[in-house]
C-alpha cells in the first residue's frame, strides 16, 4: 500500500512541478510580448 502511495505522490509532485514550470514560461512569454509591443 505504501509503495502505491509513494508512486502516486511522486506523480502528483512531478505534475505540480510541471505546472509551475508552465506558469513561469507563460509569464516569461507575456513579458517578452510586452517588451516587443513597447519596442
């Protein structure tokens, strides 16, 4: 049972990290876009 739980936890954690990375990339894209519009 514990093994299943840890595997699920790992999967959840990796998905959360993926979401964080995506959000950071999106914010960077928005900043780039703003700079392009200003420039």
